[in-house]
C-alpha cells in the first residue's frame, strides 16, 4: 500500500471519528437539556428514598429563590452564574453556588432523615396529602399560563435546569411525607413539670434574661445649618454634642429617670409626642437572653440594676447608651391564647375587606363561635387557618409589635375583640381567649427540650444518607 493511500485512509478515519464525536456531543447536549442524564443520576439517598439530580436542582432553586430579594444587599449579580461569584459569607473562598448548594444539601438531608422516620413508623401519604400536591401543581400550571408558557417551559426558565413537573411532584411528595412525620413526632413530645424544672435549673444562665434600655445618638443629628442649609458646625463639634447628650442620658440611675432624660432629649429636637413615646417604647427591651445580645451580654449579666454604659469612645460618630433596668430573672409571665383573622397587606390596598368582616362578626354579637366559622373564609394566615385562627401559649414578644401590644395589654380580658393593623403584615381581627397553660420560661424550656430531642432523632437517621457531590457540579447555578 502506498504512503499516499495510507494517508488517505488515515484522514478518512479521522474525519469519521470527528463526525462521530460531534454527533455524540450533540446527542449528549440534547439528552442533558431534556434532563435524561441528570435525572438518571442520584444526588442523595437513604435506604428507602432518593433524590435525583433534577430533584436536587429543584431544591437548589428553592434555596436560591429564598434569598433572591436580598441579592442586592449580598452583592450578588443576577443573571451571572453563581459559580463565578465569590461568596462573602464563606471563609474558604467558595462561590455563592457553593453556599446555596451547601444549604440545599442540609435541607435535603433533613428531609430524607424525616422520610426514613416516616417509613419506620409506617406513615405514608393519604388522599388528602395527594390532593394538596395536585392542587399545588395545578397552581404551578396556572402561574405558567399567566406568563404565557406551559409548565415545562416555565420550569426550565425559572429553574435554569431541566426540571419537569414529574420531578416537582416527587419533590413535593418527599416534602409532604417529611412534614407529616415531623408534625407527628413533635406532637408526640411531652415533658413533666419536674423535667422542665430540672432542665431549667441545669441551664439557668441560658434561660434567664435581663430588662434594659438602649438608645443610639448620631452626631449628624446635632449638626446645625444656616438659612441656605449650609453646615455651621464641624463634625468634631457635632460629635462632642452627641457625646455630652450620651453622658446626660447615662447619668440616669433608674428606668424612670432614663425615660425622663430620653423624653427631654427627644423633645428638644422638635419631635412629636407620638414620636417621643415611640422612641421610649423602642428603647426598652424586656427579658433579653444572653444569646440575643452577644455584644453587651458580659456587661448586662454582671451589672447592677440602674447601672449604665456608653458604647462609643469620645470623638465617635455614634454613641449607644445602655441602662440595666432589671438583673437576670426567670420570666414568670403567663403566656396567652388568642384567635386572629389576617388580611395581608400584599392582598389588600386598604382595610375595606377587614372592616366588612368585622361588621359581619359584630352583627353576630362578636361570639367566638362566629369567629371560628369565619376563619376559613377570610383568614390569610396559613399557620392558623385550619384551627379557627387559634394561637396557644403565645409568649410576650412572639408576635409583631402591634399584635403583641394588643395581646399583652394589662387590661386585656377574655372575650375582648378588636380590629388592628400591623405595619409588617396587615389587618387582624382579634379575639382574646385567655391566659395560656404555661409561663413564658416553661414554654422556652419545653421548646429547648423538643429541639434537643428532634436533633438527636435527626442525627440518628442522617448517618445513613449518601451524598453525591459529583452530581451537584452538573447543576446549573
């Protein structure tokens, strides 16, 4: 065979191999885009359950979307791969993709652990659970149609991964089973008064809290200007005035003296009476645990009532004044039971709907029975809509400010009712049931005991979970 002929054959073979390679890449890409490849791989599994690559992509997107509204604060650039964006919250130089994937892995791990617990207890999804999943998928389909897409295209666009409705259904089924076991397990936990008392005594420093006041003064608030809005004082002068005001406030040796000094200070700047009262109310912090005030806990839990502290060296731009109002104590305040119907701000421009519901309730004599009857029709609070709007054993500070202030008003008595608005949520129809069964400290200890038992239970199941990080790398981020 001549050299020319050998060369010709070799070239032909290379061309054929190249063509096969190109065709193979095209087929691979099409298979990936369809989800066949990613769906065929296991991302995480236990003995009886598994999460495929596409399911993992769905859970990853769920974690991602949780933080989406905060992207600008976190410095994340939407539209740019998270794999190429360094994460400011990771010390190891990882990307935001790594951060969200770690969160996803933790979420999936807990879910699979709970599913194994459900399997061990013989729990499974019933017709009601399946109907809820069907309803959620129907809502997904309607959302897709509202944007002019079918569900398949809509999922591909929002997930940036080949996730389909079958994947979503499987994810919802695992979530529903995990939630079912979680609810059953947590409801099964109970503790005697003796156990609660013993746990408190063993961990008293964790559960004791202090009452204190705090108020921050800004040097810019002491700046002066001429008629043309030009500053007539220097930054140093402003800081000196702020520091003098801080020392005046810190000279108070009791709660009433601190409030009087704060009132005098706030009044001099022309603030309205409502603003002054609000400033005083916001300055007070009741039964703060050490864990909730890490920067001042050493001072707060060693100082005597009436002692103060200024955070900020002379010459600073801000000074925060603290006054300890009450030394560490056990919170004996009784919890309270309340029913409410919520009309969310995001669904209502004003109180018209809430006013109409309140009028309907009034016509029925503001009875608790009528209130319970109205809850499924009107309430937009998923946390209480299924039990007549009831929240039991609510501790002081558990709810948003306006809700909390109404509920823990000293004059509150069973049967009281009202329509109030909270700035952060919406309008609430309120019905006060009465005091709860537990004191605040008992509720806190019970929650701690439940969390400890829950974590121990989860730990027992997570040991059997197998993760496949090599699959994660194939998920677009």
